[in-house]
C-alpha cells in the first residue's frame, strides 16, 4: 500500500543521535505534517510519494541544534563596547541602547538573529529578554522570531533592583508586576509547541531575595520554566554576599529555586559543590563560550559538569558580546577552550559537543521527548550538512567535521516542524537577507541618533 508524505529526504547519511548512536548510511526519512513518520535504510518503496523530495546524496542529516541563550536586540550592537569587561561593556553598549530601541527595531533584530541561527543549523532558539520598559517590545520581538519559522522560547525576565551597578531605572520593576506581564504575554501570544514563554531573574545583582521568591511562586503554580545568568563573573556574588551573607547558589537552594525547570546561564565560577547540587536537582546549564572569552569572564567547568551528570547545552549569547549568532562557531570554541585549559585533548570530544548542541539543548528547554534526536514520532526538526566545501573536505568523521571544520556554508537545509525554512542560501516566507540588511542599516542610524 502506498504512503503519501509531505517531505522525503533520500540518500542521506543519517545521524539519529539517539542513545545507541545509530547511524544509517544512504538512508531515507519521511515527514508527515510536523512529525517524522519513518526512517529507513535505503530508499522508501517506489509507490511512496511526497509533496517535496530532497536528494541528500553526499550530505549528512542531523537533528537541529538548540541555541539556549541569546539577547536578540543586541544583534543591532555588534562591536559596541569591545575590549571591556562585563559591567563596563554593559554600560557602553547593551544597557544604553536597550533603553531606546523601538518595537520595529526589535522585530528586525529578531529576524536577523533567527535567520543567522537557521543558517548555522539551529532549529530552536531561546531569547532572554530584559528590555521590559514597553510591553510592545516583547511582542514585536516574538513576531520577528515567528516570521522566520524557527522554534522559539521567549524568556521574559525582570530586574527589581540594580541601579548601583548601572541598571537603568527604566528596566527596574517589582517582581509582582513582572509576573503579571508574563501572564499577559502568554495569553496574548497564544503559546503552542512553536512558542513557549518563560520567565526568570535577569542577573543576581539586579534581583532581590523577595524577587526570587515571587517569581518562583508564580512558576511553580503555573508550571513555567525559568532561566537566569548565574556566576558569570565574580561580581555576580558580591551583592548576594553583602546583603544576605550567602553564596548565590546557597541562597537559591535555600528558597527552593534549584529545580529541573531551571536553566542556568554561563556558570563560569561554579564550585564542585555547585555542580553536585545542579546534578541532584536537575538544573541545566547553558554554556556560552564566545562571550565568556570576549568579555574575559573565564572558562566554566564543563567537562566536570558533564562527568557529574549535569545536562549541558550551548548558547551563542547576544551578538554584542559574541558578534554573531553562529552555533557552529560556538561548538568549535566549546571544544577547544576546554582542551586548552585542561591541557588534555581528550577532555571533551566532538560527540559530546554536538550532543550538547542538539540533545542537551532539547532537554534544557524541556522538549527532549520531541526534538534533539531523529526518530519516528518526534518533531521534524533537522538539518542537512554538506561537507563538500573547501574548509570541511575531505570528511573522515562527520561529527569532527561539524565541530572543528565547518561554517555556515555547510548548512544546506534547515527544517523546523516539518517545514523547509532555509535551503541552499534562501529563506522561506519571502524573507530576503539583502532586504533585511538594507532595512536594518536605516534603523541603526535612527537608533544611534536617538542617543
């Protein structure tokens, strides 16, 4: 009996990235709706048909990557505040410009960041949003993300203190008000499996103990996941120690904040005890190697965290502290910095890094049962990687090639929720890279003039 599919990919080397590390040479994958319907060795039966067929001869099919931390508005700020440490950089770039950007600029920044993410193999992205002075800014950002077809997590965060560190007063609000805004945004944007809305405190030095408790009460009662910057630099602990006489992780444990709903970002200064507690409570880490190097923040204990059983994912962070939203570049940095700091080439492997980007990212956003591996019955989020480019050829080991010898030119096709959203340099939905660049150039001039 013949089967009718929406998409068939033929002749691919399929890396399922399942627990058995199953690889299928010259395999076929069929998509029906938004789901993977079938994966088989060889070709599908001749009578099976599809609305679209991609011949992937010579290419490798992987699950899509998940970028678990980005600040989208910073895509307008690449290079501003360069060569400064975190607090100085914030006060030279992200904070002042974040106070003046318009909804239209947020929407365009979202398209820029998400299109680059798709072009570097990401099928999902987590936006950590903290410019909350106008609710329309968040809505515009979400609309920009949705327009690209990427799977989106929108994290509407809050700050309820922090002026002494340079946090603009326009960003500061009571935690109770912030949670009302989160609830309103969830209602207005109608969440589905392509968009989920979280919350979280922005950073330790802009959050009070009462703010943590208020947010946690909301998240536990409404089953909402949350994220926060944690131990990115030594400054993170200073306010907590001064006001509460405790390390921030001790404080979070005391109030019940360490749960499997938590995604902790950066984690440069984790202690052995912190790592054990993360493993015990099911806290996930978003490792952002590029900004940690760019801002001189340091190198987190990632191999130690993996060894302890902590789930680790990867994030690019905002483009103002990375200068790109390139997941492939992030993967290479994630591997190389650990090898160098430990003086051990085997301390982290290409397989571990690519799994952080795919499986680790899926678990970090609570979707490991739907994305992160390729299997029948899971969401059709995947990429076709073409190694036939000068930088990446010859290809002797697919995972090593992706992690150590690839660039955006290797991403032939990105498929999200069963839809081809990027294919051979072109984006779906009428999105034009050249037109977007022209629009952004004009808006950047407006933004700069407003300061």
